[in-house]
């Protein structure tokens, strides 16, 4: 964790030269995450912005889906999920599956991570053409979606 923090601070400090004064984080309810963000941002002199803090994870993910955003699972803890979970689309079926397994639908406890590939505010969308789940060892064992080929597609403008 020390190495991650060091690299994070270095990367964000580089961004400060471009005029960055704040950074948005997606923490929802884990105090230790928010405490870390607050401490580290204070140490490097930027303002942490936590727009999701203390919101309902189920309400957040349902709103995300209802607004037309699309995300896929790109990493999942191997002790909780099998290889087929990597690459799944975040949709209401997946949310129901997570709810039945008593897993936070936003992965707030690190159970999984996602990659947003489309949304109503995006000018382009990402289409995954070829990918493969790979088992990785690290902080924990997890399935990682190795995206081998993709394309960025311009979206039609609505007039």
C-alpha cells in the first residue's frame, strides 16, 4: 500500500503542474477509504471531491443504468467470483445477482472493479472486440479482463 500511495502522490503532483486543484473520488461508505483520500489530498495540496459519499449503493447503480451508462466488470475477486464474471455488463440482472449474494452492487468493498464504456454524455463509445479473463495474483487473487482488441466508435449526434 505504501508503494501505491507514493505512486499516487507522484502522479497527482505531476497533474498539479497543469492546474489541477481537486480530484473526484467514487467512495460511497467506507470511512477508511475516505480518511485515506482526505489525508493524501491534504498532503499533496488538492481538494478531494466525494459526490457519492453516503448515498445508497443500490440507488446509485440503478440511476447509473437508468441514465444509459454502460460498464463492464474488468476485475473481480477470485474467492467470490468465477472467471465468467470478468466481462459481464453492469445491468439490472447483475445487480440482482449481487444483491442475492449480499455483495455491494458498486463493489465498494473491492469485490470487483468496472470500466465505463458508454454513456449519454460521451461523444464516443468503446466496443470490446476481443478479451479474455486472466487469473492474477497480487493484493488478492482476482480475475482480470485482458482487453486484447477494442474500437472507439463515434456516436451519432442527435439533432
